[in-house]
């Protein structure tokens, strides 16, 4: 299995949970669906941090990627597949927080 397929599976799972959370929010009375602006801003920040720190760690020799398992597309030294995990996290965590968070906070 390539890193790209694994990354796409994580993104698909996160998107599915976010979709369910959005639908739940739409069905609850008096609540508005989840806002996307904070999620997009967090995604941009995490992608910038991922780009910086992945490049530093790869350049310093902390780890390397087998060319047989990556797509070949890179941002600096970091393969683009590395950016899927922070994106999945920034999509998944707010959705899970909304679904399973304290009802009193709502």
C-alpha cells in the first residue's frame, strides 16, 4: 500500500464523520451547522507548520521516505502525502467534538 492510498483513506474517513456531524447539526433545533472558516484557517496553519517541520526533520536525516511508496510530488523535501494527516485531523477533531462533546456547552 502506498502512502497516498493510506492518506486518502484517512481523509475519506474524516470527511465522512464531518458530513455526519454537519447533518446532525442541521437536524437539531436552534443550532446552526458547523462553520468552515475556523477549520480552513486551522488547516492552513497546520499545513504551514507541517511544511516547515517536515522539511527540517527530513533534511536533518531523522527519517526518509522510500520512493516506491510515495507519489513523487514534494513540497521541498516533504512528500505531499504528509499533508493529508494534519488535514484529516483538522476536519475530524471538530466534528468529533461536536458529536461527542458536552451537551451542556451547547
